[in-house]
C-alpha cells in the first residue's frame, strides 16, 4: 500500500497556530501587567504631619537623633512606645547629649536613661548618636560619638552602650573597629542578635574637613540572655563594608555612611557624601568587606541622605539632611515618592536643612515616626 506524506505546508499550519496562540498569550499577559494598578507608595498614603512630643528632658538635652520602637514590655519599657536619643547638651554642644527619652503613642514623655560614663569606659565619654535599638529581650543598645566641646577636633572613638530594661548601663563594647558609631540596624533572633553599625571617624578628624574614604560598616553578633540572667556578649565581629567617604563638618560634626536598613539579607546604607543608597548583599553571612557596596539609587530627590528605614510595603525611606524631605525607593532601585517633612528652616538656601535623622514605621503600618532637630520634637507622619 502506498504511503502518503503530508506536505510541508500542511505540517506548518498547526505550528503556526501554536505560535500565534503563544504570542497572543504573551501579549495578553503584558497588557494585563501594564493595566494592573501598581502598589501605592507608602509615603503617598500618608498626608498629615503632627508633633507628638518634645524630646527635651529635664537636663535640657537637644538634637534628637536615634529613634527605636519598643517591641515588648519589660522593666520600664512599654511595647509600642518610642525611644529617642539626644546628641547635644543644653548648650547645644554636639556629641555631649546623655539622655534617652521614652514617648508613648499619645505623646507622654518620660526619661528612660541618663548616661554618665568615664572616657575609660567609652573612649571620649558620651554623645548619643542615631545608633539606637531595642532587643526583644529588653536590652537597649545605643551608640556614642562623644566630643569634649562640641567640635570634631575633640571627638573620641566612642562605643556601643548596653542598658537593661530599666535604663541602667550594664556594659560597653569598645575596640578598634568601633570608631564613631553613627547609626545601627538590628536583626534580632531573641537569644542572639546581629548588629550592623556604621562608623565615621576612621581618619576624618586628622583630615580636618577633607574627604577620606575610611567609613565602615561593622557587623557584630551577640549572645543575648534574658534580663537578670547575665549580659549580652559579643560572639563575632566582621567589617562588611569599607571605603565609604566621610569628612568632618562644622554644622553636622561629621558626615559619612549613616542610616542602615536590613531586608531579605541585604543591608542598605545611606551614603551621605555620595548622595546614594548603597546595598550589600548577603550581609548576614559574608566573611569579608564588600567595599562600599553596589548602587541601589543615586541622586534623584536624595540630598544628603541620613536616616533610613524599611516601611511596611518593603520599600526604603531615606530622609535628607539638606532639605527636610523623605524619599521612597523600591528594592528594585526606583524612586517612587518624595514628601517634605520639614520646610520651616533654611540652610544653604534649602528649607528643612539639618532637621531629619532617625525614623521608624509606626507598628501596624499606620504612619512614620521621625525626629526633627530644628524643633527638638518627635513627629508623626500619618
């Protein structure tokens, strides 16, 4: 019996039809993706700015820097309250603030701690920075970058100060890698915690205002006991970031890598002098320095980014030191929102200069806490 072969044209029709169907499916997917409403940026959902409380305690300390929300109630700490650290004393000398206040969501203020340490316990003394965090087990950790007279010429290396849940200092961490701790973020595992600390004094004072590429990011792993069962102890430390630009500044004392935020294993850094948000991948596990990281976002609305945090939708929000604005950037590297938080004071021709440092999302995602150094207040954007 003779066999008949299908012609090439007959065979081609099913293949052509399949290709057309696949193309149509891809087009429909693309159209649907394009038409799908994109998530609203976090900052675009918030419209009202209000003063929650003055951060000035009884001794008159000024210049609120660090902001941390209390995760659990223990000792005198109350879950949902906000701790704020002060960098200046009552005469407004930088690097001499010694107090941490606790603010309720309703705006009631109490003094959580008044810290006095000798230069032997913390090189240079006490000047509480933006590096402020509260562990699940009630330990409070705050950075100190102290000065004798409010100028960079007298700046000391400082330390990390550990307080218990009642505001009593129990220990300090000092070594060659802790040199001007400026900001901090924490991965808290309960019985252990990993601290990431930016340092800004590696060669800056000697350079007398010139930029030096000595800023570092230090990772410290701590064993964390329950309150009353011992003190946190350092297990390991690694410099995972380096060569960040830094310099002394008469208005800001020192400028360098500041705000830190951790998400999905990537550490993000507000690189103030390069006017960018940098990223270090695998920050919890890398064993050596990643240099100054990779660019996530450069320029745009950034203008001396200082404080940095992760907001509930997963984006990053940085606050500018020069113009009082908050800038929202996605982890994919897109700027999606800008909002003015302070526009009442002019520095260098820009409103809001010198106002913003620490910030933290309100638990539940309903707003953003931020300090305003121009008014010495803790504010709420909601």
